[in-house]
């Protein structure tokens, strides 16, 4: 894995503080990975231009702006680089996953996930979306 | 790495205890929403769905599968009412039953937790 393709920064967006805390801890188990979190899609859209994360993990069901809307807004903003987005959701039936992929999600991680295994899942997804 | 994982398990246990304490308040909020359905306020379905979604997602993630399952049943039923302008009495009754089951599960899990690690 070259430096250019190494996963270094992740932004996790979820309105649930407990889940944000768990994800921060879980991804903290991966060495050399900086993890930031946001409580809403709106907040994420504000920090992404300066944070420029390698990868964004988005909860699907959030009040005010849900994950798919936030992804749509990210893609509509031509000043932003195309950052891969993974949806983290309980809606992970095959037809739901296909729908999220059509919306532009690079990957889908099903909730509930095992916190001890989340890091591996994210790294696997990162490799799977062509950054190995 | 082993220490980090052990610390994480400990933190998850602490979050789980906090979550269970908050759950009782959330059940209270669910009951308020059920009352709103009884008086014909169909907008309460969306709020029920969202609150149940939170309980289901966080509960399951913290290892409370039975709480997650009960809350998911409430979420699905409330979600299926989208577009209904008048709450159906039978649906409200079923939601009330699911909420009672959820409360029971929360009580059982809280009891188990306090038996395994008594609060000071």
C-alpha cells in the first residue's frame, strides 16, 4: 500500500452520541488513522471542505438532513473532491444496498456492527473501493 | 493493542449502563407519543419512528438485542403508517403492546446489569 492510498482521515457522521463515541473508539484501534465526528449532515458539509477526509461514513437516518441528502449535496458541490462515502445503516437488505449504491455510496456497512470488528470492515471497504 | 481493546470494552460497558438509564425516559416519551396518536395526531408516527430507530440502533450496538428487536418492531410499524392522516386504533394498540414489551425488556436488562455490577 502506497502512502498516497493509505487511509489516514475518516469523518463519521451520526446524530447518536453513543454511536459516535463507539465508532471513534473502534476506528481508533487502527494505527495512524485520524477520526473526526459530526452530529449532522449539515455540520458535515461545513467541515468537509477544510477537513478533506479520505473517507466519509454517513448514518442514513438522521433528522433534518439524512445521509442520502448529505451525499447528494456533497456531489453537487463541484468545489469538493469526490470523497468516497460509506453508508452505515440498519437498512441493509440487498435491495436497500442496491438503492444506496445507485445514489452513489461506495459501500454499505450494516448496523448493528461489532465495534471490535468495525476497523477491519472499514479497511476492507477502503480496499474494496479501489484504494489498495 | 490488547490494552486498547480492553479499555474499549470497558467504555462500551459504561455506555451500556448509561443507555439503560436513559431508556426509561425514552419509554416515557414513547407513551406521550402514543397518547397523541389516541387523540388523532398522526404526526406522532414520525416521532415514534425516529425515537424507536434510535433505541433500536444504539441498543443493538451495545449488545441489547432484545431491546433492539422490540424497538425495531415499533419503528417498522410507525414507518408503515407514513401518509396516514388519521391514526388507526388497532395500530395504536399494537404500538402500545410493543412499547410495554420494550419496557419489560429494559427492566430485565437493567436488573441483570445491576446484579452483575451493583451501583454504588
